[in-house]
C-alpha cells in the first residue's frame, strides 16, 4: 500500500536472502511513504554468496512512486497486502499475487477472491521465511506462474471504471452509448404520463445552468428544481429524475 504494508522489512529481507541462495531473481521493494522502512532496507547488508562468483545482491528500493503499473508489467509476481487497488491492477496485468496481510473485515474477501480464483496464494507476513520459500517455489516453476497468470487475466475487469461511469451517465445525465448497449434498466421506474408530457414540451438544447429555471417555469418548487439541476444536464432527464424521487427536498 501507499504507506508500506505490515512486516515489510522482514519479508523483503527474507525474500532477498532466499533469492541469493536460489542464484537468480531480482527484487524491487516499493515502500510507499514509509521512509523508515526504505532507509532500513537501503542500509541492510546483504549476505555475499561465497559459493558462487557473483557480486553483491542489490535489490531496488523505492519510496512512493506514481508508476507502479510499469513495475507490475516487468514483474513475474507481486508480493503485497490484500488491497483492492493493487489486486485489481495485478489481475489486469495477469500478475500472480502472493498476499501476506489484510485489513480484517474489509479485505478478507480479497484474499478469497485471489486464492479461489487460482491467481495466487496467501502466506502471512508473520512467517517471512515461508513467504520467501513460496517466492522461490514459484520462480522455479514457470508453468505454475503461467497458469496463475492466466487465472488472473480471467478474473480481471479492465473496463470496470468505464462501465461504472457509463451507468452513472446513462442514469443521471441521459448519455446512452447507442445501440444494444443503451437499453434501459428494467428496474428503473417509468415517469408518469404528466411528467413525460412536460419533458416533451421542454425546450431542446437547454444548458445545465438553465435547467432549474425551466423546471420552475414548468411548476416545480424551487428546492426540487435546484436539486434536480445539480444532478441532471437536461430538462428531460431532470423531469424523469424528479418523477422517480417524489420525496426529494433540497
């Protein structure tokens, strides 16, 4: 997360030392706004693998970064807490997730979402050595990584934000997408005939700033007219909204 999750130092050190033993792998640690953790990891002395003629292990230690998605694109796996934003982005990237902690209640379901979907596992950060062993096992099994990546992509909803925005616009701003996608929600109440007639009689091309005035000219109380104008960009949409919310008051 943006603040640096859980036992980040212990988990990062355990993973780094296991990668040294494994002989391959790169570690990027994003500490968010947790400056103390970043400093501690930067000062950590990584063991030298005496049995191999390699240089010192140097993970990339970062603070808060705006381009986490680019690091996800380059990564083979993500070790993180069960934050919804991180998981959603990882699924879109097809990135297997090793979850190590969660906020009780609100994030528990995120763990189940990932593990039941086959896109990762959960190992608590209170067991950093187990986390490191899981990372090593995944890196040593490319077929497993490919399978989890495929499962992650199946769970992904890359158009979710656009879908939500479209539904809001269709409901309150009367901006359909055209064709079959613009079908009305059958659960939405229909406007009464009188309201529909008033909407049909309203001048076309009217701006949002004139919606309230037009509604008051049509006989709506000022409080209701202004409440509808704040939510709707046209008189037609405002009339339908008022018809569906007869008890509205400013």
